[in-house]
C-alpha cells in the first residue's frame, strides 16, 4: 500500500524499551536454543513455534509471495542486512517451507523439518536485548459515490498526469488546485474517513446501490508525513495515554472547526486507483490479514518469510481496549510504508472493516522477528 503512516504519530503511544512482554518467553526459548556464533535452529521445541492462525492463510500468503518472486530475476539482491539475500534465496526458502507445512498437524515432525532445512536470522543485530515496534494497519470501509452530490462532495483523486507540481494537502483540499481537472475517481461523505483512508493507503467504497469497489495507493505527492495525533498530544488537547486511532477519529468529529487546519499540517497526500482483489501491497499482490506485514525492504527482503512474536490488543464489544494477548505466527513481508523505516519497525495488516480498524488502531507493542532462510546445504 505504501502508506505514509507513522503509527506512533496516529496512536500516540511510545515504545517502552524494557517492558515485560509475555509473548517473548516463547522466543527467548528459541534464542537460547540457537548455538552461539550462528543462528541455526538446534533444539527447537514445537511449542516455541506456535502459530495462532490457520495453515491455509499462511500457505495462501506464501503463494502470493511466490507470484511476486516469479517476476524477479533470481540473482537480484533483495537485502544486504543483516545478511545478503537474493530473490532466489527467498524463493527456495518459501518453496521448502510449503513442504514443511505439510506437517502442520504433527508439531514434532514440523519442528524437526524446520531444524533440518532452515536457519534463523534476526531482524535486529542484538536480538537478546532489542525489540522491534509492531504497529497495525487495516482497510477502511467508507460510504462513497462515483458522482458528486450534495452529500458526497469530498473527492478521491487519481494520480495527476504531471506529478512535477507536488501540491500540499492544503493546496489540494482547501485551495482546490486539482478540482475540475478530471482527476476525481470518486467522492465520499465524511472528510475524517477520507483522511484515514489516506493514512491507511487503501479502502473499500460502499456505494448506495450496495456495490463495493476497492481503491488502492497509486502515488503520493512526495511531501513529508506529519502525525496529527502527536500534534494534539503535544498541544495538550489529548492525553497521551488515551490516544488511539479511534480516539483521534472521535476528536476530529467533535471539533469540526479544527479539521482543516489539522489536516493541512500533514502535507502528505495520497492518490488512489481502483483495483480488483485488493488491497494490494507494495509488491502488487493481495495482502493476507494477519500474515502480511510492511517493513523496510533494506532489512526485510521483499516477499520473505519470518516468525513474529508480540502481543495484540483484546477489545470489548464496544471496541474499547480490554487487555493484551501474547501471540506468535509466521508472517511475510509484502508491503511498505513511508514511515516504516529501519530495522526497528513493523506494521501488521489486520484486514478490513470496523473491527480490524479498532484492533489495528490500538496495536503498538514490542516484539521480535526472525527470518527463515533455507540452509545452503540443507536437505531434509
């Protein structure tokens, strides 16, 4: 989706560097079972590799990465850090992993197969001490129209024919520099929901006749992203410990007189396109809820497989945060984000709709991540 989002800026919560994270107990066992000086599996127990989702969603996500890799030359270098990885390395790892998942219902067999075939490569250089920050994103569902009306008057723009002029958000939305030039592809009722569509990078438009259409990231204006949630906290308008995507949305709807000025402070603007089978990540393949992640491709090879341990928010029926649940699962790097930079950030795709949005809005937790790469001489 190539979102321009910084979850810290939207959600307002800061990473706690020494916070106890129950889910990391699982991965600490994994770390201790790796021999010093290398990162190969040695005595990996099945419970260390618990996956809280189903096998079919994982296999579907792996196949989508393979669709991307089929179009990439095998000798292309996809990452240099923490080690040099080519497209062929990733492809071979994924094909081998698909074979391993045949043992999904036999944990001992699957663990033995993983030990035999794969090495474990840390996302961070000092995995015993450092965590990554795991945030969340989703695909909003918004009421929309293909023609402007009195109710549907806020436009969604396609990429302009000439992007040399990189108008700011204020120039586009307030001064209407693009209005009437044929770049509008749809209109929505709610400017707040439109703003969140820009943050997420894709969405579903629900038309009045019941049809739905997927819109996806096409380009940006190249301007910097500024999180307005952080602005509200810094100005004392919202408490830092209350700030989430849901709380920010509520503030914007309760203070319409502030919207125009606040929105303008985030100069980054997203242009959209209609797509089939969306949302599409930066690899131009469909994202899989719970399995697809966005990460810096300089550190996490595009399309590659990893094992993630973190904790996720538990919500009550009203969508409020009720607690946290440790989880671990296999994920694939299939997306990117303008604010997802460096080895310490990861964005997890939660899916579509209100429930996914509520959970993604609270997701802001420590975690650890390890690549699974097939051993060069490994064969089961």
